[in-house]
C-alpha cells in the first residue's frame, strides 16, 4: 500500500505558502469583483458528486456523529443560494470539514475568481489555549517588534476565540481538534493579499496595544528573509534531507518523503553516520508533511535487524448491491444496507535490500503536530516494533489514508480518505488521534520566544545519557 500525497504548485508561490492556504472572510468590495464560472447545474453536480463518493468510499463513515444525507440536503440549500464561486467553494469547504479528516478536503479550485491570499509579516501560534505573536520579519517596515509575545485578544472587533470559531475553524480540515487549533494558530491572520487586519493584543508588559497589519508577507518575500527570534538549532533548509553534526551526534532532518530521490539521500546520510564513531542519531520528523509510504520504508529499514520490515495493515469500505438488497431484513447483510461494511488487509512484509547497515547507536526521533500523512505511516509501522527508537515531542496530526482524488467542474479538486491504517503488530486502528510520543515535550511561550528548541534539548540529553 502506498499513500500518495499530491501537491498542486502555482507559479511564483512558495511551497510553504501554498500549504498554508485557507479561505478567510472576503470583503464586500472584493466580492463585487468576483466572477462566477460555476453554473447552478455545476454547483449542484459538484456537491452531489462529493456526497456520493463520501457515502460509498469515506473510510470513517462508521464514526460520523451526524446523518450524511441530512447534511447534504442542508448544504444543498445554501449552495443553491450562493451568488459567486467564493461562496460556493466555502460551502464545499464547510461540508467536507464536517468529516474531521485532514485527507478529506477541497484541495484546489483554480479560476474560481477568488483573489490571491497572503499572510502578514508575523508568525502566530496557539499555546495553552491562547493565541500569540511569536515571530516577526527582521528589517521589515511592516513589522512591530513590540508585538512579539503579545496575546491576541481581539480581531476585527471580535474576541479572538469567536473570530476563530466563526472565520477560521470552519474552513480548516483536520482529524483531531488539537491539529485544527494549531493550524488556526498558524493561519490566524491570513487573508486577501494586500488587505489589512486589525485587532488588539496584550503585550508582555501588560499594556493593551492596537494593531493594523498588512497581509503582504508573500508579496514582499525574499530568499534571505530573517525571522526573529531565530531557532536555537537552525538546521532546517528547503532540502528534503539534511545531515548535520555536533559533538559526534548526528542530526538527520527529513522534511518530506518525496521525491523518490529521498531514498538515495537517506542512504548517503546513513553511510556517513555508520562510517563515523557516532554517539547517537537524532532524526527530526517535525513538520514532515508526508509523501510516499514506500519512500518512508527506506528510513524504517535502518532501524531493525530483521531481514524484512512490516508496513501497516488497513481497513477499507466494501459495497455490494446484492448485500444492500438483503440487508434490510437479513442480519448478516445489515452492514451493506447501512453502508458500513469493511474488509481488513493484512500488513505487508517488505524485504530489505542488500547493503542496508542498521544503526547501532542510540536513536531518538522527534515528532510534532505537523508530522503528517506518510510520515505517520512510518511511525505507525515502527510504533509497536521491538527495540524501536524513542519518540520525543508532541502528538502527531492523526491523519493518513490513501485519498481518492475527485475532479469537480472547472478544474476544482477534492479528495476523500479511503483507508484506515492498522498497526502492523496489534492490528489496532489508527483513528481519531495521532502518534503519542514516549517523552512529551511541549514548548512554553517563553521558550518559543527565546528560540529555544526544548524538544531537541531533551533528545540530546537522552542520547548523552545512553553513552
């Protein structure tokens, strides 16, 4: 089984910005400039296609807390009333987001008439139930360093929590509430390119400050931009795989499991690690958004002495016309009648190629709430594995599962999760929560503002105590 993650890249936009995209409120002036390319027939067909595919293929249909047909009918009323494509796609977003799955979402809607979005020259974060400014762009005339560490208490006239509930969370997909709240913290102030957003924040000195921020971070972005405070361990680059050293400890950062060349990059890094007198290895998978499960297998091969590795089992939906016809009066077919029939697939055993030299030193793997998709496939595979590396950090995103791509009118694209992974040793389902670390480390606001990487510090301490 291979979990593929498709990324649609628009010309001139950074990858980071694309993965941060979210539809936020559109001003009346902006709405007046929007042209609609979807006819009423297109809109009804698009929603109906999603409803049909969800009914037959969405893997977590058995865990919904609402009636799918009722949601479809209520959404249909609103879709028919939409006046433009932005409103239409927002309704599709809200419809899909009710399924609480980060691989079930509206993924691309080109030529929708929607104006480009942008982010401000600040970083924001959800910490301990509140929203804070935690970064700003250095030497930027649009940045105010005094806002660093300030709690955001009001946005566009609403208390921040109300603003998030009304304008942010409804348009964010996620498999866990923690993941959605963290994404809301990261995307909190995004909106129309060049527009401004105002609000109030309580600064670290206790004083209330009003802010009016321009959303032009991407528009003025330069390759040499510096964001403050800088991270203590600034090993991260745009490369998929990087290897750094400190005191004979290897820091292997893997940002994604695509393209296939990542396998070669992992091999080269492991060859260098095995060639040195290495005290330990820290594998950093924080922020790893996934890619291909078969690429992630390569990393797994270096963590076990066995000749084979195990990849997750799976549950997926099965549909039978005959079974449904019998299910309203024959108990053995009832699941087909209720659209809740499943089949289990056993774990895969993959033979390791010659030349794989297993790591013999202590290994720690760092994870966080942005470890996602095929990265979680890897973690599912090793979680119950004997003598596996220690996991340090935060609970992962909680979403993986071979999405079905649905093509909607005029080039819009959605996807629907079709597979529920099963841990390859116990066959327990991976659902409704992420991978839990062995050692939980959640940075505080003060640690974030100081640029301290307390997760890395904990991993270093672990490695040092093993020697």
